[in-house]
């Protein structure tokens, strides 16, 4: 199988860190804060590497968009088993406003350039929770998509994807090339082994600029304000069901 | 700019040009491996450490997983099945794992430093293939049998005997306090081949386990590191092929001392991990526990303790890293290793003691891990060279430096 898989990996604030809003309310504090690979991106990388181990794909390419620091994230993907990396350089104000639309344009351009047969992404990033990049990328490429995947199987030139949806599980068959987004139960990402960390050192990471791909990263969105969620207020105990109904009516809830 | 810094440091470290003042950050390779060990320890070891301690249970599954990650044979070259990394990487690994579970830390350390170490350094190519490769995967672990009931610090007085009978060595005697022995598949044993030569008459041998003539004493009921087994190894008329001698005849004491020089860095790393876990526990508690109307972290008494604890750990850590880097650069490191082990083990006992103090009553009960860190820390001042021996080693080196 000559398939090449493109895996998108995003560098986000580590899931265990307590998020703090910047005093000027323009965003959250990222300086000096621990960052790691988005957990759903880890699952995406693991799935791609698994496909390679099953010899269903030939090459796994890890891609990340951002400043110099995202190279750490790409290297983690390499240590998990990806073959090479692509660092799309976006920094400063452009990075602050980088969102799913621009990233999906970049991924679509790279998919064409690298002649990828499959794109695997995390279903969403834990910082913006957009859940848009996979879907937009598929639309831009006019490729089918299997999102919220909890199981992926390659059958000849088709992909069988089991999707986690509100009603339960939905199984679809889509033609390759396609976009898949990984959900939580797709797999358990491996720990990078020491020999693989050593090997990752020798793997190549290519540098590319959005302009080289013909992509304009300027944003059409403007963040007006970032606030913490309202502090949770204590509840109120009531004596009877009638009291409860009355209080709910007073609060305009029913 | 940031990555360039790391790259430069990486090159500097790689070329053996090591200057501690440059080392504001570890090279990227070491950061990555530290992170993977930390992730593993926090997700797979920390949640089960208390139960392993209660059950005195060897973490066989975790040891296999660590083997698959390459952590059971960090310094062993890839050609023999190891990870092919340096000693600094190994010390980082042991510290992070010990932070999750101190017993697992010592199991990893003994296999790496005390068992694989001497064979890597003194073994023939044949011996390396036979005694190293199967012990890199986590399927098998090794142990190190030097101490005896009659001598610990006095290692030169080994009374275990090795007599040549035809094309075999016959070993007899008892070894004491052997870590890993109930779970091990091989041991490096030190026995006297020439009593008249005193400590120059000791040789090292490789013995598979189990083996006729080798039996194990009862498992010691220890204060801490209870998930690792410790017992006597009893040798009665134990026959092994001549080819099982490690190094040359009479080289045993030298092999033991050189092995312990490196081994004590592994223990220093273990002590750092225990100390760090205790500090994590105390600092977290200081934020959450309120008294006198505020979190206790606001009280100077607690702040001074936390500062002293952090200082002790950071100083010991830098000593450990420096000793490891000197060893990696093939420079003399005996004095620095002794300093590192002494500083780290005393830091572990100090920090875990103060952690209980910060937690108050909660530090005394098994609901919180502070009491386990206190029990685990204590052994680090004793094994692989007591604190007293470390002081002698340091003093001897100082006096040599100032020799008239």
C-alpha cells in the first residue's frame, strides 16, 4: 500500500494546567505555562502509526502550524512513530488569530502537495474546542469525512469508520482519499520509548511558510473579550415541590 | 531563539564540553525522555504505589512496560537491546519513576546500574550477549550480591568462597540484603578466590537464577520500598562454568567499587524522586489546608519549611546531574557521585520528614502518601554506600587533592 497519511498535531496548554485569563482580557496566559500535544492529536498520531505497523499505510507525516515551539510537538509525534514532520511557520499576531479556517486551508494545500491519501486529525483542540478543522479540510478538498471516529478500518480503497454520535454508534463507508477525526475511544496513545526518542532526533522536519502554500492566514474573526466563566453560586434548598416550582418560575426557568 | 539555545546546549553536551553554568535547560532529547518517564510514572505508577507497598507486590507488568520503553537498559547500546542513551538520561528516568513509585525506581536502578553496569564494563562479548540482552526487555531483571551478614560497608572482608574444581567454580557462602533477588533471573556475585590476598583476592561471578546450589532466604519485612524484594542469597556447593567469571581473577573488589560509584547516582536519583514527591504533597497541602483563617501556605513557618525543602532537592539534583555528566564525559566522578548520593539521600529524609510535619496529623496516616515517602526515603541513606562511607570517600578525595 502506497498510502501517505498526514496527521495534524496542535500544541496546546497542558490539560492539567489551571487556565488563567490575562489581566487585559484579550486571552489566556500562555507565557511560562506548560504546553503539550492536544490529547486528541495524540490519539490521531497513534492511529496513523498503528496503520503503518499494520502495513496499511507507507508513511506518516506530522504537521503543525505555529512558532518555533511547535517543533517540540512535532518531535513528540516523531518519537511516537511518525516518519517526518512539516512545520508551517506562523508567529506573532498571525499565530494569535490562527483558527480552523486558516489551518484547514493549510492542510488542504499540504495534502495536495504531499499527495496524501488520508488525513487524520483530533476531533477538536482542548483550547478552543472548535471541532471544525477536520470538517473544513474535507470540504476544501472535496473529500469524504469520518468524524468522531472510535474505530477505523481500511478495506481495499475504502475506509470503514465507526462514529460516536449522540444516538449511539454510526458505521459509514467512505472512499479514499478522506479525512478522519479521532475521538477519545479510538485508541490509547503509546508512551514514547527511549529508542524512538533517539530515532526521532534523526528524522527530518521541513519548514514551510503559509505564503509558500498560497494561504492567507489573516483572520476574519476578532476576539472582543475573554472572561472566566461566572463563579458558581451556591444552591438553595427548598422544603416542598411547590416551593421548587415557584422558585423556578420566579427565576424564569419554567 | 529558545530552540537555538537548546540546540547549542545539546551540541555542547554532545561533544562532552560540559559547563554547568550553561546548563540552564536540559538538551531536547533529555527533556523528551524525562517527559515520557514523568507521564508514565504519574499515570501508571503513582496510582498503584500505595497498593504495591501494602501488598509487598513486585510490579511485574509495569517492569515489562518499562522494558518495552527502553528504561530497563538505558545505557546499554542498541546493538545489545538497550536504549543507547547516556547516564544523565538514566538519572532523569530513575528520578521521574521514583517520584511515582520508589520501589519501581530501585528495581529499575538495580537492573541498570548494579547488574547490567558491571557486565557492560567488564564482560566479554559472549557474556554480554548471554547476560545483557535478555535483561533489557523487562522480562528478566538482575541483582547484585556483594553484602554479607558479616560485612556491608566492610566489603573487602567477603567470606563467600569460590573454589576451582576442574572446569567449574564452586561457590559457597551467604549474601545478605540483596534487592530484587526473589524476582531476578541472574546475579553478579562477589566471592573470595584467594583469601591470602585479602580484598585483592575477591572475584566476580555471573550466576543464573534459579540454579542448583543457590537458594533464597525469606523476604525481609522492610520499613519501605516494600514492592521490591530483599533477601539473603545462600550458596551451597553452587557449581558454575569457568566462563562465568566476570573480569579477571582478583578484580572483584575493583569491579564492585566502580559499579557502586555509578550505582550511587541511580540511588541519588531515586532519593530525588522520593524527595520531590514529598515536596509535591506538602506544597499542594499548603495551598488547600486552611488554619487561622487562611491557607497554611501563607504562614511563614510553612514557607520556610517549603523553601528549605526545595533548596535541598535542587542542590542535590544539580550535584547528581553534574556527576552524571562527568561520567558521560569519561572524567573522574567518584567524589562528585559520593557528594550527590549523600546530598540526595539526606535531602530525601529531610524533605519527607518535613512533609509529614506540614501535613500534621494527615501526614501520619496512610490516606496521604507522605508517610510512605518517609518510609521509602530512609533506605537511601543506607544502601549502595552508607552516608558515613560517602563522607569517607569525599574526604579521601579532598585529602588527595591537597596532598603535600
